[in-house]
């Protein structure tokens, strides 16, 4: 039989060579994703194409190879999906005897006799590339060491430089939090520097670029990324201007600023006005969605002043009603990369949801409840009213204890509260019930904390430090916090804005070694936003008949006076009503529902979770007898468990399913047999007891040590479960049983390790075939 490799070697390679494709223009077996993160440090399937054809730093075509006896277009659809991800227009699918060409732009395909040459294929892209755009594409990325850009980062950079080459005045890049927007911005700047591009006379001088952020932490993180050009950059702020006797710096090429530091203030002209209107060639606006309608973070006046510059916006949030002005201003994104794509590609960490409900989610005040301050204005208070209309410290204490009970003690955790005072109370309640003695285990990080808060935040972001472990905040940490090892995002606040919700969830998505997922612990129902049809959707199409000139976002004329603004924390007044609950009230958590997330980013209900598993099981085993045979062998069982992980069901999730079906005392085998074939479930005790009573089985082994060891393994299985029966556990079981070394144990089974392993496997066969 001719294999796929034979098709490549005997047919496709010669055909490409005949069409003048050189090795330098072909990437074979191109893997371009890492594979979705799964349990136990494993990964899902990586995306790859058999051939990726390229020329002049542009991907031109994907070639899918099939076996000679397969239909030539058998793998076409998957190749099309991968071509879309790589922004490739042409797909070829071939079994060697026939070759099919598909054009993603026209949506049409047909069989061809010969592959097009590189020149012919490149000609089809001529209308999309200008001379300047091609010049910028040809400048290599600035990479240090073994660093390589991810595929979407390359595409984003090229999309931006192509747009600059086409003289577009407004450019928008939409990429999920944690996907490297600042790295992309740096590579764009690097290419423009090397090309000596500028708006007035390209090639005559290096560009002058302004990087605008709305928080110092964002600006400082960007400065670190731009370190290779440290001699060319400067930060504009009050301290720098004062050191120059009130004169703004002009002796640099890359300028960093938070907009509050250079904007107009009460009775003071903004520093930006000291620069000529055509001073900057490019303005990069980080987190540009924060300049949308009704936000104090508007860039309008600054952008209006430097209207001749190219304005390039960076945001993590697709178009929504609450950031529509961002898209009105910049137009449709030149490139998009969603949170869903980042997780499925393995570049971001997946998440699970724990929805917590308490018996205080609906509060009816009684005569036993004491009014500490204010007066009640309604009969029933809902969960969204807490810390807005009513303050109940006992509820915050219950939430604090529940947080500690649902996290590993040293897992980095961010708790989002309603406001700064709520964050203060939450910190105090967590510190009241914590078991770690360090005074900085849980700290509040809000604008009121000032410099101390920023220093604690820096320590929290240091992945080599365990302390601080828990941060409480309100809005300060919604954006710009690059802490890769965050394991828990706690929501004890109502979140009205989808944009803000996406930003908060993004705090946990960064990849870190050993971090298979992060957990969202939700006390207010905020995670219902996952069920919004546009949770991670594509930006909306422009309205028909819209104006060709984009409308800038509105400008707020009274920005904060300080160089380091209050970072978005709302200055809300204290709720007027404070209650101390009656001493006879029982405060408790009534439900914690764990929901796992599918590949589309939607939490699965219990029914959906089970249905999804049932759909996967027929492809793993066809009968209960086959499942029994697989489960009886530790090696085959481990292979099956790995297949379940790949299908989205890890060992922890299977444990949750056992709990759901009240099968904690049963084996995972029994759960699978019940779900797939409606077989009655047995307990581990029943299985172990049946084997203990099987004298014929134990009679095979003459030495008491051998029989005692096998009985010890049965006890461990009954207590702990099937994990005790893996091959890897055998040395530990020998040691725990008191038999000594593996060599000592082998002596008890006839002197050969193979006899020991055979007995270990035979015991498992008895467990699943005799009971």
C-alpha cells in the first residue's frame, strides 16, 4: 500500500519542483500551534499542514497530501480551516494522481494539471501589497536567542505594516489578553525604524513614535519590551518635563506616556500641545477600548492634535455596544485573534467555573437583624445589591472562608470586589481565616494603596515569589497585570460590561509551567456572560450606509491631575445601609457547581457535560467486554484515560461525574460502563472483597509475602481507587507494603520481575472479570 509519505515523495515533491518551487520556499510538516492545554501537562493535537508554500515573507498556499488510494480531496476541509488560520488564500489537496485547487477568496475549486509557479501564485496577491508594504514585510523580526514569533503574531505585524504601506490613517489590532500585543507593537516599530519610514518623506529619517497608555504599569511594561531601542526612547511625564525646566523632551524617537500625564488639566495646558502637530509619525494606543464613550480615558484631544500621524490601536475586546466608539474610530480590525483561538491553539490557559450560591443571595431583613447605619429602602436584597445598596460583613466573611476552602493554599489569586471599601473588608476577612502566618499573604491593591500597593503588585507578579498570594481589588487589576501564574479569579462583584468581563477573565489566561487551567470562582452570577452569544464573537460588520470618515471617541475635558491616575477604581460613596445579621441566622454555602468549558468557551451544564462524554465513548470501545479487557490491563487503561483527556475529560472531571452520579465508592470503570451500556455499578469494596475470597487465585502464590502484597494492593485500591493500579505505582506499593525493594518483591514471586508484574496484572484481571 502506498502511504501518504510515498505520495509526498513520489508525486507532490517532483510536481512542486517542476513548478520551480525551491526548498527555501517550502515548509514541510509545518506545526504552528502548541495544542490545547490538557490535564497533567499534556496537550491536545497541534495544527499542522503537510506543505506551506511561501515567498517574500507571505504565505501563499497550503498543500494537503493523501494516500494514493484515498480521494484527493479527503482532507480538504481541514486544510481550508488551517489555511484560514494562516491567512492563506490557496489550498491544494492531492493523492498524487489528481490535484485539486481551492481559492478561499472566491470560494471555488477545480482540478488542475500543474501547480502554479511561485511567480504565478505571487501575482495573484499583487493588488494587496504596495512597494512599501513589501519592503516592511522583508525586514526580519528582531528576535533574541531562540525566540520565534507565533504564527498569529507574524500575521498581525504584517497586517499592520501592509496597512501602513497602503497609507491607512487608522489601524486596529484586536488580540486576546496574554497573546503578546506589546511584542507585536515592538516588531512593527522595529520594521519602521529599519525602513526609516516616516509620514513626510519615507527613507529620510527614522520615525517619531508615541506609545500611549492609560496606566503607568502598562507604559512601564511596554518600555521593558522596547529595551533593544533603549537609547532611542524616553518617557514623558511631569518629572521629566520639570527636569528640563518645563520643556518637553524631543530628543528621542520612541516616546512613552500615559495620557493623563500629557493631557490638558484644569488651568494647565497639556504637554502634548507643546509638540508640533506633525511631530509624531505613528501613535500606538494601548488598550484603546478604554477611550470609548463616557470613559475618562479618552484619547480624543491628543489624537485630534496629532491628526497627521498614523493611529494604531491595540485592544483585547471584540466590538460590543460598550466599546462601539473604538471601532467607529479605527474601523474594522486589520487583524483579530480571539480568546477562544488562543486557548484552543494552546497559547492561553483554559479555565473552569465554580458557581457559588449562598443562603444570603436573597436577603429578607428580620427584626433580629440590627441596622448599624442608614435605613432600609426595600424588602428584599439580591446578590447584586451587596456593597452597593447594603453592606453585610457577615456575608463577606462567608465569601472569604469559601474562597480559602476552594483554592490551594499558595495559589496566586485575584479577588474582584465591588469597590475599594469592599476590597478592604474582604482582605481583612481572608486574613482572619487564613492558615498562612505571613502578614502579606493577602493584601489589597487599589489606587488608595498608592506606591505600597504597586510594590506589592510587583511582588505578586514575580513568579518566583509565593507572597503576596491573594490580592483583593475592585477595578485596578482589570487590565495590564501581567501575572502568568494566576490560578484563581474570584468574582464578588457585579459586572455590567462585557468588555470589562473579558479583561478580568484575561488576568488568568497567561500560560505558566504546570498550570493546566485556572478557576473562576463566581459569587454573583457574573459568569452568566459566558452564555452571551457574542461572548467571544467576531466584531460586528459596519452599518450599511455609514460614513467613510471614522468618528473619534468623545473627549472628557477634566482628566485627573496626577501623573499616576487612580487606575479606574470608582470613587463610589459608601452604601447608606449597613446591617449586622441576627445571631440566630445560619450562614452557609448551599451549592458549588463546577462547570467545564468546551472548545467554544461556553460552560457546560451537567446534562451537556454527560451528553458530550456519551458522544465520545463509542469511538473508544464498542462493548462492555472490550471496555473490561482494556480496563484490566494497566497499560491499555492508561492509553484509554489519555484518549479521554484528549476528548476533554480528565481524571478530575471523571471524579466530578462520579460525584454527580453518587458513585464515589465505585470505580471509574463502573461509571463508564453505566453511561455507555447501562450496566449496574459495583463498589470498589465489592470488587476487592470478591477477589479476597477467591482462594484459587491466591493459591497460585506459595509465599505468604506474595499473598500479603496482593492483599495490600487490594486494600489500597479499595481505599483510593484505580490510580493505585497503574504500572508507575508498583515500586511505591512495594515500599509501602514493607516488602523492601523491587528485587525483594520479585523474590517473593519466584525471583523474576516479570513474574511480579504478571501477578500485578492478574490481580486486576480478577477485579474486573470476576466481580
